[in-house]
C-alpha cells in the first residue's frame, strides 16, 4: 500500500500539489531503494528505519510536513506512530485499522486541536473513499434514517492455482474471524463474524452478490459526524463481498484456526502465531509460483445507499464508485487504497484540513475529492429517487 501511495504522489495525477520530497522509510531499505530506482523520481528519498525506535521515527517526523502511516495494524504500532506525530506536531494520515484503534484515536481529538495539528483516520479505499461516499449520500438528504455501505470485488479470467489475497492476509483473517461493530437503532452493536448477510443484484460483471458484515471503521465515525448525526441517523452499516472462491477459502482458513490472533502455537518449542505463519507461507508460495498466475481482469464496486427524506418526501440516494480495469492501475499494489491515501494526504498537505482527529467524511470536500478520483479513472454516479406523496 505504501509503495502504491508513493507512486501516486510522484505521478502526473498529483501534479500541482507542490510535493518537493517523499521520504520512503522502511525497515527493508533495499525495498524502498528498489522502488525509488524503478520510479526514477529525484523527489523520492529512501530511508531505513525501525519503527520500534521512537527516537529514530521522531527524528524523521521532525523533517516532514506530514506522515503517512503505512505500518500494518496488527504490528500494534499504530497508536505509537500516531502519538509520535502529536509530539512532533506532524499532520498524520493512516490507512485505517478496521476500527481496532479508531475509537481510541478519536478520543484524543481535543489534544490534537489544542496542538493545532490535523489527523485523518482510515484513509484508503475502504475505509477512506467509502466514508466520502457516505458523506455524498448524507449531503443529499434532509433527514436520514439509514446509510448502508457496501464493497465487492470480482475477478474475470482463468482460475488461479496460486492464492493471491486481495489485500493483507491478517486483515482478511480478522474480517472473517472477529466480531464487528455496526450502528443499529442509534447505537453501536457488536455483531458476530460473517453475520448480516444480504443479497444485491448489481450491474455486470457482478450480478447477484451476497454481502456480510466485517470489522471496519466506517460505522465508528460516520453516524457521529457533524451534518450526519443531526439529521437523525439510526442505522449505519458496512458489508463486503470477496470473489466466491476467496470467500469460501477464508471461511475455511478461519475454521481451521488461522484467525486466532491471541494464542500462538507451540511448534517444537517455538511460539508461532497462526495468521503470521500463513501470511509468510502465502508470500513464499506467490514468489515461487508467480509464473503460474494467470492474467485476470479485476473489478471493484463501492456504494452507499441512504434512506431518508428530501423536502419532506421519502427518498433514497445511492452513490456508486466503480473501479474498472485500466492500464493506470497495473503497477499499483491495490490502486484504490493507495491512490485514495495519496489524495487525502495531498489535501492535508495543502492545509485543507483543520486541526483535530477526523474521519474522512468529516474533513474532506466531496466535490474536490471526487474530482481527484476521476483523474484516476474512477467512475462516480449518484442516483436520487424521491417518492412523491
């Protein structure tokens, strides 16, 4: 994700943002040097850093105008980096952490306001763009009963004999293994893993698609946001759908115990976390069998449907973002997530976000944000249906 964001920051889509330098910092200095060489942009500075070294991280932050935190959530360092940014007065962005840290980070809003520093939480595709989609829906409605948010992925082409996860293995395991928080009847409610199943008929190539709840941060911020909360919202939910084969596979992995994040396995005297072992095994298998991976066409759909009123009439509003195959995305690691983080970081860098700790729907201008998405070949559509009495 981080390498994809670096790629977008120095791309033609980001011209005009005044980016003078991108410090690409990683424990694996060879990896960021390779990225810098590949992109060939003199603004990229590769740096080696161990994020467990607080002094080293803060030294880097002192040199930066903002921080994009691309460290995986399950390394349990997200709050540390968040706090380092507050100490160094460095504006902060992260890709989200499935809601694991969202409430703790939001609770520090007043500290960031007092320090005069802005932070945006959960700024990728989902969460991130998805939050802005919810804001788009909410802005069309005078009163809001519910906003339901959905994401689906679809692969067309030959079957792949090699498992290539749609995103982080640990994230996927958590989404299938852990309960989620959804906003029902005006309050957050814990829902069981893989619950809340609904089926939608979507445009091709998706067709009939089943969705389920999973851990995510959108229900933790959207219904509490200014301009949404006041409209009376009583329900706000998140659901996902993965390609059929992957969906059944991750269910099986969880049923086999790979979704246990808290109790390591004793393997000949060595403590091994099941999910971390699986992640390493999948990575090795992809590297060894990359020649077997077929060409497949990848599609994504993101949409939110809001129910409420417009001018006193019952109304339904749906904003949809489609990600269709395009050569622009071919060299990205999850183009949707990495590009969206780049867009939000640039808006933060242009001083378009006021101090405090925000969800994307609270601080990013919808029109300007969608303009940036269209530059990157995202298709956006809003449909409004008003039922006249």
